[in-house]
């Protein structure tokens, strides 16, 4: 499957972010503001920090080069996450292999000395996330950690809303098992998964 030029996730506007110097400056500010969450999403997909940073850099470059295709007033965050997701799976297809942590490098990188319980909980969560199937991991991260609605995640992943709900529900159930039935998962929003439709399946 070939490369797809990034486009805004929805809406059609005449005003585009690259039309004026002010628009370009505002666009740049929005790109910079999105970097922390883009990197967190990239880490959830790629595990290794160096590769995650490369994905974020590639995403920002593509977004900047295609800023004329972004319409002001649409969801730039969803647009950026779509670009990053497409880049990740494009590279994954090219390499014909799964991104793995065979040597335990990622697990070692997230373990923080000092023994603070919150840090250990976060490390356990990150390790558990890497044991989820790709589709479930990205869904639960986008909904739970990145703050997207089910509808927005459906647009980013190009699947029905019911599929997103099903993936998030299964991911949360598996995470609870992996984490020893932890009642509250660090950094994942509670209260976003109460509307899963059991009639919808992947």
C-alpha cells in the first residue's frame, strides 16, 4: 500500500493554515504543543525511545510539508496522530517484522531506580501495554491516555466506532489481568469505557 498524503480528518474549509505568515506561526505552535502526546503515542506503538522519536520527527516533517492540506478549525491533534499512525504501519510493512523488545531494552529503560510506587506502577503499565495486540494497544492509548473520543479514534484508525469500543474494552480487561486486577490504571482515564456495545465486534 502506497504512501497517502496527510489530509485533515474532517471538514472542508477555505482557510488553510499555510496561507499567511500568522497562520504558519500558529500552525508551528500547535505542532510544538502536540509533541509530548505524539511521543507518548509513538512509545506505545514502538516501545523503543529512539524509534519513537524518529516517528515523531517524521510526523512533524510531514505535517509541516503538508500544512497547506490542513484546514483551519479542524482537529489538528487527530490529524497529527493519523499521520504518525500511518507512518508507523508503513514502516512496519516495509520491514516485514513486528517491533519487539527481545533483549528487554525497553523494559529496562522504563524501570526507575528509587522505588517510588507510582513510578513502578507506570513501568508495569508500559510493559503490560506492550503485551497487547497492536490494535488494542493503540485504541486504549488513544482513548485512555490521549483523550480522544471513540468517534475521533474511529476516524484516526479508519474503523467503525463499535470496533474501537470493543478493542478498548478487551484491552482494559487484559491489562487488568496482566497487572493483577489493578483497580485503577495509571494515566488512563476512567469513565470513558462505560458505553461499550457488546453487539459490536472487531
